[in-house]
């Protein structure tokens, strides 16, 4: 059984800690030159302090020491989290190469996995439970590194990565509470409070960015928490549920990879065709774009929760419905390209070409 009162106190404590620490970290970022300068690819127009994720990390660690002081089972998670945070701090200050960052992420993930955090199985509708066996180690490392980078990739607008992470953490925490898992629930709310406190300063117009320090730390922690042994006793909570909950960053990253393969560009090559860029191109404002993505994340999270309670047929219907929703999002936003619209064309929804639109407006 999970007692709610300690969780609420922990959430509030980390929220306040993050509120107090974020302005201090902002001053530190300017002092050491950990700043983000505007360029053609970025949305902001002035020099901004990075390193904001350090406030999230410190708030979480302090909360952990206060509310979970005697728990040694999470040592591999904390070691990996500290490694990934240091990598992010170095990148915020010195701009590391993609190769160096990837090596660091793999090292942090490997320590965590060898410490006992592994994805042992996946449960699918109709096919049942699939055990990974010896493949559990590489699959888990790939999951941790993949989600870590997925959160990093969506960190392109004020409050976007922090908000999406908060929605995912809230969902994971609620599932942990419903399943009677106090350890997972406590870690989830410690992270949630730390993230929400930072979000006060990060929502548009942002006063500080989380930088790679925050994006990598949150991505790593969400990846680990969502598949750790904390849920192993519950057969329904398999890899599918975390994938659904993290649908937005996974969707954005997957189609970014597809775009770069199709365009024969390096996977690390930047572009302006991520989900938030596409929504901005559709005419949404900065704040509206973030709120729309929050809403999409909320839909994915609700679906993930429903999946844990669904029957076999219910699970199948949810997966099919989610697949249709994803396809519509991809086509409406032009996430692959503006010409890719098979489902919309099939249902008779056609986009008026820009040239035709201009002609009609001048008539």
C-alpha cells in the first residue's frame, strides 16, 4: 500500500527546493559562460543561460536524501544519473561532440543495467509475453540511450521538454501508486516536484534553459524509472506502456531519424522539422505550440493508463486507435513532408496548395 501524505510532502519539498535553486543556477550559468546564443535554427533571439537542469538534479538528490535515505537498491540509478548530469554540464559549458556524448550515455546506461535495471519482457495483445533473455542487456541500454536523446531532441521551445517530462512522470507516479509500489511512486514525485519548480522559470517566456544538463538527466531518469524492476511484478506493465506514455518524444525522434535517412543526412544533423517546428509553421504561437504538445502528451499518457487496465481486445483497440492518431499527427503537421498525406487524402481532406491560395486571396 502507498501512503499519499508522504508523497505530497516530498512533491512540495522538491518543488520549493527547485524554485529556490533555479535562480542561483541561472547566476552560475552566466558566471561560467554556460549560455545559449541565438542562431538561424533556434527560436530564441537573445543569449540565454543554460545549465538549468542542475537545479532539477540537485533538488531531486536533496529530496532523495531526505525522503529515501536508507534505500540502497537505487544506487545504480543514482550513479548513472550523476554521470549523465556531468556529461550534460560539460556540454552546456564546452559543447561536446555528439560522439563523446553518446559514449558517455552508453557508459551511464551500462552501469545502470549491470546494476540490475533491465527490460526482461514485453507483453503484446494476442501474442502474449515475450521474454528477451540474453537480449535484455543491449535492449535496455538502447532504451535508456534512446529515451535520453528523445527528451533532448524535443527541448526546442520554452517549457516543452520540462512539461512533457512532467506529464510522463505524473503518469508513471500515478501508475506506481495504483499498483502499490511506494519506491517507484516516491522517486517519480521527487522528480516531478523538481521539474515543476524549474518549469516556473522555463515556461514561455523562459528565464533559463534546462540545457543538456536537464534534458539528459530527465531523459535518463524517465527511461530508467519506466522500465526498472520497480514494475516487474506486474505483468501488464511491460515495455508497451512506457512507449505509449513517452509517445511524443519517441514519435518526434523516430521521424527525425526517418527524415535524415531519406535525405541521406547524418543522424546527428540538426534540422527545423521537429514536431514543434511543424506546429509553428502551421501558424501556432510559441505558447500555443507548447500547449498543443502538452495535450498530445496527455492523450498518450491517458492511453498508457487505460492500457494497464484493458482486456486483450481493449488493448488491441487502444493500439490501433493510437496508430491512427499518430498517422494523423504526422500528416497534419508535415512531420515527414508536406506531400505525405495518404490517410487525409483517403478521407477526402486535401490541403489547398499555397499558389492556389494566393490566387484566390487576390481575386
